[in-house]
C-alpha cells in the first residue's frame, strides 16, 4: 500500500487490500470454530466441504482450507476474487474461488455447509433476488447440509431512527490504529422504506499512513432481515428450515433482539432425503417400515 498516492478515492470492492485492513477486526478462527461445531452437530458428520457465498477477499475460505476442508468462495466482484486467488497462492492454500452471482451458483450438491456472512445476503434487496439466492444455495447443499447467515441486529434499524435523509449513524462510527494506519469510519443512513423493507446505507472510511491517504466510499441498499419472514422465504425457496438464531459467534448467546446481541446469526438446514421403504419379505409378510 506504500505506493498509493495521496487522496485516492474508491469503493471497497475495488480496493480489496484496504478492505482487509479496514475490516481486520473480525476474529475469523473463532467464527470458523462456531460454524464447524454447529454444522457438524446438525449434519451428524464431520464437516468436509464448505461454500462461502459473498466471500469477499476469502478470509473464511482460506481459514477452512487451512483446516483441511474443501473450501470454495463465490463473489460477484472480480477485484475481490482476484485478490482472494492471489492470497491463496501466497499462502499455498488449497482453496477455489469463483466469480458468480448468489442467485446463479454453478453447483448442484457437493457441500456440507454454506455461508453468507458479514451483511452479504441483505444486498439481495427484493423477494425475487432473495428467492433466487436461497434456491441456488439450497441446490448447492447436500441433504442435511447447513446454511449459516450472519447479518446485523435488526433492532439497530429502528433504534433512534433518522429524522431526515442521510443522517449520521453514530453507533457505526469508529476510529482505530491497525497495521501502522489510522482508520476512521463513518456511516450514514436513510429512514427505512417500510414498503420495500430496505434502507440506504453509506459508509465513508479514511485510511491514513505515512506516504498515503485513501478515502473509501460505498453506498448500498440493504434489505431488512427478520427471522420469521426469512425462515418462510428460505423454506419455500430453498427447502431450508430454520434451526436456531444466535446473537454472536460464541454459541452461548441466543438471539433475543436486545442490544447485547452484536449480530444476528441464523442457522438453517436442508432436510435429508426421505428413506425408501423396504419391500415386504418373502411370502408377503410386511416388515416394519422406517418412518420417512
């Protein structure tokens, strides 16, 4: 990053190295521990394959690859995918990355677990987009496969709502030092559109270090995700059933919507294939049939 000129502007998606720096506060190994534990408990088998939908720069994919899983990341940003591939080569990690939309995944089965983390799924803002995305993820999962979705606490959308357009969202403004750089982030939001269940969110991040100063700016529409309505969409579109909702990645905090829940993590499962009834034995005697 030292060769960057001063006062360069751009989006997060076009500056993946800075994306890693700005969002380096995530504790990836802890999140991976949670995902492995809960997915294995629901599938009844050791987790072997994992698909990260909206993988960004591939941090979770690389973590799972280091743990010996077949790990695949998908993202719609060419810059993010290129950066993830370069990191995998540098780390000699056996991971694959694919450029694709969430609603058009090129997979039919093959995965024990799928992920959509760090506010990726709310970028599918309409029912049609969410339906396509959930159906595509459902097809990529094996029977009994698990989907883990991480979004923000929806309480934040309604707590201290903005009174006008583009109001500073104080709770999501922060400043810190990391890797020799000063990072200052500010977030603005508009009121929730109650018809579309969406909100426009703008994030402005200034990164400064000796020799350069960079401003990143991203404005996106985000979809409000609530557990009950999401469970209905997930089951009707992708055959995915809600199993549990958590307030963080510890596995010890059930989601109750309170401020102590920093995130909302929903865990869904694709039911296993029904067992075929056994044929009657010789002489027509009917054996006990397994319950489907």
